[in-house]
C-alpha cells in the first residue's frame, strides 16, 4: 500500500514537473504575479502547474484576479483540482477570453463564464462548464481522454475541430442553448457527442478533413452524434460525406428552420421524433457505403425523402418484429401515395427480403427480381423449356413409354428422307415437352409406373410448368 502511494505521488510529480513550477492556490491572487507576457493585448501564463481548490459555482479560475479584460493565454500549463474545506468564493461572472495552448488539463471546472474559451493542442481529462452565457467554446487539435460537460449554457457557440477522442471520451451538452455548432473530423479517431434537452439554432456544420474514401480507412472508431429530447431549429450542413458517422435523434422536435436535405452519413435514426413543418426535407446518402436509416414511432408522412437501393432500414436489437414490419409498411404506403416508383421499389424489395425465408427470397430474386423485372419470367421459362426439351430428346423412348401421349415415331418413318426423319425425331420430343410443360392436368391412367424414374422426371417437368404458368399470369395480368 505504501509503495502504491509513493508511486502515485512520483507519477504526479513527473506530470507536474513537465510544466515547470507548481503552485497550489488556496486564496485569490493577482494575475500579474503569474503573467509572463509584456504584451498590452493579453496575459500569458506558461510553464506553470496550477492546482486549484474545487469550487462548484464560480470555477477555480476565479482565483486569478485580473485588473482588466485582456485575453488570458495558458501555454504548457498543468491544471488540477483538490478538495479543500468548504468555503465560498464570492466573485462576479468572468468575461476574459481564455486560451489554453499545449496544456495538460487533468480536471478543470470553468464555472460561470461569459467570454470566449479556446483549447488548442491540449491534453484534456475532465472539463466542466456550467451556466455559460454567450461566447465561444472551442477545441482545436486537442486530445480528449475522459469527458467535457457543458450544462445550462445560454447562446453558446460550440466548435470542435481536429480533436481526437479516446474510445471512452464523451462531449456531453445538457439543457443548453447552442447557437451554432461546428465539427471537423479528426482523421484518425472518431468522436462521441451527446446532446440532452438542448436547443440548437443557427448553423450546424460538419467538415471532413480528408476525402471520404480515405477517411473511411483511417478512422479507428466511428463518429457518433446523439440527440435526446432536443429542439433542433437549424440546418445541418455537411460540407462533405462523413463515413462511419451515426446521427441518432431520440424524442426530438425539428423546428421550421431545421433542414436535413444534405446528410451524407452512414447511419441516421429517428425515434419518437416530431416535425413541425410538413414536407420536412431529409437527404441521406453515401457515395461509398450502404446507408442505414430508421423511423421508429415517427410520422414519416411529414417527411420528404427519396429511398434508394443503397439505403436500408436500421433497427435496434430491442425492437420487436411487429415494430420492424410496421416501419416497412408505413414507408411503402407513403411512396404509393406519393407515386414515387423508384423509392417504392427499393423499400418493397427490402420488405420482401425481411419477411421471406432465405430459400423463397433467393427464388423470388432470381426468378424475376421480386416482380419488378417481369421480362425475366419469359426468358427463364424459355431457358427451362429448352433444357427439358434437350432432356426429352436424349431419353425420348423411355419418356414416351412413361407417358405415351405421342407416338414414338411416324408409321412411314423408314420411308422418309433423312431430312424428314431428322425433323420427325426433333419435332415429336419438342411437341411432347410443350404438351407436358403447359398442361393444366395429367391423365394419370396413362402413366406407366414400370418406368418410375422417367415418370418422376415427367411429373417434375409438369410441376415446374404449372409454376411458370402462374408466374407468367401474374406478370401479364398483375394478379
């Protein structure tokens, strides 16, 4: 136990020592005592380790007392929090712009702030930001290890560009008004954003940092954006396709200014969502991958969306079979009503694939593409007749003995010319094939059971013929 404590203390010392001097702050101090800048435009704190007491309201940076409103920049600085005895720090809402550059932020509570805050090339453990009003919170080329929590913000602009996320890292925004959101994908790692009970207005913009086909191969994990109970009243602007990206909208309301008409993403889910405007535009597509979309307990009648063969319905493992089937049926009814034949064909084929077993599904697809390539019935029927004719020609004598409806050969066969004999030898098996294939009934009293193998072949040809006739009737008369 003692060794573990010594090891932890040593590692903490190593981390802090990289930043230079370490200062444990217990009471407010003048910012000028730490200022390493001679600039009239900003304050600079560099090569410093700062350990603040935990303050749940105003934030630990209230302990740094500036005498002006100049921008405060931190460079190569280490931040951490310790738990002091319960005290209350009185202070006003800070408005100084803050810039953290090349810092190690293990834990930092920003508290009540109203100015712009930027993290540039930082290593971030935990950052909490409560009751912000206005300003911009931006993360640029930083590394997020654990979590960033923004709560109760008002008219806050949020930006996250080229920032890497570990597998467990999360950026969570709760009960806030986000007035503009920008995201530029890190080319190596994915990201995880969670919006809970937020209002999103103005522009919501996403950038890809590399061509989509290259970005798809370099991303180690997906980009995930979850919106739960949010009011979204802004257009989603994707400047380029974001591969391996999921948008999950749960119990969200889309306002009159919302627009998803250009949403090139991998997965998009709408669950228990509501659209204020009719004909709400949704454009989900991918030039490189299959896209997955889901409408669960959502009124698709109010959406305007084309459904392509590259799209597939996406369901959660907890969704029931009836819920899945209802999703297909509602989209089919929607596209029938709108007269969109291409979208109707795409979703109807997928519905048949969903409800049919594998053998019937394969046959339905191979035979006539689920009824949408009716010409294939005639082509395949002709091919089957040709195969049966070849079989009957090779085994003409035993086939004729098994079901003697046509004489084996004409009575004057030996008096005919060679050409007439060849015609006779071909025409009789061909006529037999057509008769069997297109018959609607079998004269069982004529079956010669002594030729049982060939009787079986005859019955197989008859059964296949009846099936083909039914498909032809359905293709011609649409029954």
